[in-house]
C-alpha cells in the first residue's frame, strides 16, 4: 500500500520520502519511484514505534526534499491473538504501529504541515475498523481508533488548511499478511 501511494503521489509530481522499518527496502522503493517519475525521493529506515527517531528522519527528509507537505501513514501490524490468547506486548505493538505512531508523527510534522499549502494526512485504516474480525481484536481496535483519531485531527487541523482523512480498504495481499507465494 505504501509503495503504491508513493508511486501515485510521485506521478502527480510530489516529492517522496519513503520511511520503512526495512531501510534497504525503503531506499529501493525510493530509487524505483525516482527512476519511474523523475521526482526527488529519499528512503529512510525507521521504526515508527520509536518517536525519538522522528526528528532525524524528518530532518533528513527536509534536507533531501525541502518542505514536508503530507503524510500517508501506511505502516501496519497485525497479530492473530484473540480474546483468551492476548499477549500484552503483542497488543501494545499493534496499537503502537497502527494508531499511536500516526498521532505522534502528525504532531512531529505539524509545523511543516501548517506551512505547506494543501497539506494532507491520510491514515490507512481497514474494513476491520467497521466490521471487525474475531481473530484480530488488537488490529480491529487500532483501526477503529484510527478513525476516531482522523475525525479529531480533521476538526482540529481544518482551520490550518490541513486535510485529514482515512481510507478503509478491504483485504489486500501485502507483505504484512504474507499470503502471496
């Protein structure tokens, strides 16, 4: 999802910073996007659950691309632990990646977003935010929480000219789900 978003935004002429836990993968996607579209890109390895790493990634992105005018939070995690088998660390991990990281990233980027005309934030929620799935309660809770966070930030940031939205895709065969052969 992140790769497709980077490709689509670059085709519209937007510079792209690809952040991913897999730094080599982020760099490869950034290089491919730049080769395909000719826009400036940078790939950065970052753990979005470590907010102390945000300042460096933001500074490196600004240095390479100039201002930061948007965020697509497509980092995602899921654990198949239902009620009765939940593990606290697994629950926290899923909520930290899917929900907490977006709030703290927007907070870290707020001045950049306020300074950019047409700034936007897009969170990747999921159909499970609405429908639910008995096997993945942490994921469902994080994605439902992302909808509440989106509504809250949209109300707060609208007066600054920052659009905040979320999308709720259904099943998409991604590396997170690991179902492709």
